C-alpha cells in the first residue's frame, strides 16, 4: 500500500493518479484541500488567500476542467500597483505611465544603465538540479558560489536602481521580511516578468496593452471558492481512500510507518508526504542528529489575511492591488468579488489584506487589524459609504519558504535521507519550494506515475 500524507492538491492528485492501486490519504484536518480552501459566512466567500488557477499542462487542464460541474470562469488579469499616490497596472516595470515624472525618469535611467552593463555582469543564478533521478520533480539549485548574485543583485542587474528603489526593494522586503542580500535568486525565473527595453519605454509613455508574466489569463470556479476543486477531486476518489481527522504525529522512516494521533499506525511500501518538510523531519524518529540540528535552516514567511465583508460598491474594479509602501501593513489587497459575483452578496463586496510576517516579529492580530483599517481608508478602498459587516482573519504559518543559502545547503541532504527510505516529499511544502496549484497537482501525478511504472 502507498500511504499519502496530506489531502491538499498534491496528495489528492497522487491518489487520483494511483487510480486502482492500493493507497490511503491521511489528513489532519476535518476537510480536504490544504491551502486550497475557502471560508464562507453571511454570503461571503474568502480563499486562503486568493487562489487563481493558471495552467500550462494540457492534460491537467482537461482533467481540472471536467472536475467542476458549475465550471470555471476564464478571466483576464486586472492587477494594479499602488505607489507614489497613483495606481498603475501590473507589472510595475512595464507600466510606469501615471507615476511622477522624476520616478519614471529614475526607473528608465536605471534600466538603460543596467542594459549597458548586463552583458559583462551576466546574472549567474544556477538552474535547479534533480536531487534523485527516480523522482525528477524534486529539484534544488546547488549551494551558492561566493560570486553568485543575491536577489538584491539580481534586481539591480535586471531592472536597475530606479525600479529597485521604487518597487522591487520595498515590495520584496515587505514580503520576505529581511535584507534582500540574504535572499537567493533561484525562484525568480518564472514569477517575475522581464520586459524588453521597448516595452519599458512604451509603458513609461502610455498604457501597455501587452500581457506580461505567467498569469495574464487564469481560471476561477464560477460558483465562487477555490475549495470546489479539492472537494470535487476528493469526491472522484473511491470511498474510504481519504481519511480526514487523521493527524500524523510520528514517522519511522526506516520502517515507513506513521503513528496517528488516535494511537493507530499505518505502514506503507512507500510514503508520499506533502507535509511541510520541516514538520515531517521533526516528526521523524530516526532522522540523523546532524540533520535534526540544522532544521532551523528551513525558514518560512507567514501570511495573515484580514478578510472584510463590506456593504456598498467597491471603489476599484481591480482583482488585486500590490502595495509596496511600508507605511501600509499589507503587501497586497484582494477584491474577490471582481473574480465572480458569487463571492459576495448583492450590494456588497469584500477586501482581503495580506500581511507577511515572520514568527519572530509578529506584532499580533490587533495591531495588524488596526493598521489595516487605517490603511484601507487612506487608500480609499474603505470609505464613509461603506460598512464593514463581516471581519475574519486567517493565519498561514508556513506560506512562503525562504530562498537562501542555508536552504540550498540543507535541502538536498534532507530530501536524499527521505528518498533513501522510500519516503517521498512532494507538493509545495514537501519539496520546500515556490509552487503554484498546478505544480502541486503535477508533483502528485509524477510521483504516482513513477510508482505505477516501477510496479509494471
Ligand atoms: C498566500 C498564498 C497564495 C497562493 N495563491 C496561489 C494562486 O493564486 N495560484 C496558485 O496556483 N497557487 C497559489 N498558491 C500556492 C498553492 O496554495 C499551493 O501550491 C497548493 O495549494 C499546495 O498544495 P499541497 O498539496 O502541496 O500542500 P498543502 O495544501 O499545504 O497540503 C498539505 C496537507 O497536509 C496536511 N497536514 C499537515 N500536517 C499534517 C499532519 N501532521 N498529519 C496529517 N496531515 C497533515 C495539511 O492539513 C494539508 O491538507 C498560493 C499560496 C499561498 C501561500
């Protein structure tokens, strides 16, 4: 039997692709979905936080599309950035028209200078490498060489000093909660659009219609709430495959045996784990002492979402707005009703303020709430015409894994330890990576296919 830990998208996908093979999914919570979940109250629906589906793999697209009976809405991105008192379209680097002239000039000058020196200081962030050819979806870049550009260097080399000062540095220090010289650049290749000079110039003069980045179009459940996806996925599995309220409290990797909170245990010929890797490692009784001593190297950023249900019409038709200015506590505000009207009752809309914090610097919910209300008013997203009728908050303790040198030194050793014992970490936090929903589904699929291939 294959024992799958966690009923998020990676775990459910693995169970689906194992099809008739004997498997069980053990999930701590009372419901499936993991991070891909939604909260509903008084006619409002909030995800943890906005979850938009962008798909590259045709097979995953066909599978995911047929799973939802009410279907998916295909949406064009409407994402904006609030800075220097103006709202400009995402991405900042291709859309500075509307910003003060001095800001635009500084960005353009810096970008042109960065182009002049780019060839002699070519960014040399190495590609991630497969840790074990048996499980090719697990990849980590080698430990950084002394001259490898940090994320801070990468920003300067790629966009120049003006874009760094006016967007990338403030936005990213707000998100990563540290000096960007401590962050490595091995996660940026797919997530940050790199426009050409012509696009940057055009965007400084006029509205840039060109779609940039990985998500100019995306899907979202028409019925409202991303949890429709994992729920449909779980419903498509054979009865009894998914066991909720089953918390894993210990793992013996050598025996491939997990202990559950109710005192029972499960043993597998192979274990697929989507638990956060640092959690899995802490639960592992036979983890070598040297690895255990280094587990603190796997650092993560937490997200606190402050969700507001609001009576009255929104003041913006954006789906979400990035807020780099440190005067405001949040780095992003979502407006879920702009995705589908099903997210809020008639005559209402909702706001989701996303605040990044580190476990060591959390000022507490009350401080974040107060600052959020003040800032939403300062940004005109809450006005005297609005009444907040619902307030709810959610913490995601492990939301963004920190990309740094310590991660790249420890991660391959930790993954190899588990893989040698046929315990296969997968999914966003199992692989300790920056994965979108589709990537997590793909991890589950690839892991299952490898198992079936080896059996045949
Ligand atoms: C703020 C934020 C916004 C995001 N937005 C997007 C987006 O717009 N689009 C997109 O594509 N992706 C987005 N993502 C990424 C997406 O959420 C993930 O890629 C995906 O949901 C991860 O699925 P998973 O199965 O790998 O992990 P998880 O969802 O974390 O699943 C792991 C499961 O393990 C369970 N578990 C944990 N401990 C135990 C235990 N001890 N015993 C048993 N079970 C346990 C958990 O309850 C959970 O169900 C976002 C992520 C974050 C943090």
